[in-house]
């Protein structure tokens, strides 16, 4: 019986390293190579994290400007923004769910029945 352990932790006797896990859909920033930019142009581009590759610490990034998916290694993740958006969406969904669930009506008692 594993209890609160993962199968890998039970087999190898130590916890697996999950420090490279990132939030899907978070904004990422990466530097462009020197041959890709000209004088007075931005040296950083914005993308969206969409997945992992087989090689450790390489990430798949969607580039909205060129509408392509590329693989990059050295990225800066903006996971706080992704968490704020996720929490905001969760709160909006809860509000909508509350509107969809019918409220239970409280039984109404007539004052005359109580006195009788």
C-alpha cells in the first residue's frame, strides 16, 4: 500500500524532482539572438508556455506574433499572472454556478396556523 507516496517515491526511496514543472498557459519571456534583432529593436519576445519536450528543461512556447510553436531553453516565466487569471476565472465560474442552482424555498408558515 502506497499511502501518501507516489509509485516512483516508493520504488526509489526518494521524492522525484518536480522543480521544473510550470503552469500551462503562463506568459514567458525569452531573449532573441543577436543576429535576429537590429539596432533599437526589442531584444525580448513574449510567448505562451504550452508544453514540455523529451529533453529536460526545454519548453515548447507558442509565439502569437508568428503563430508558431518553438522550443526554447532559457525562459523567464510569469506564473503569478497566470495564477491571477486562473483565480479570477474560478470566481466568475462560481458566481455563474450559484445563479444556475435553484435556491431551496423555505417553508412558509402562516401566523394563523401557529396561533390555532
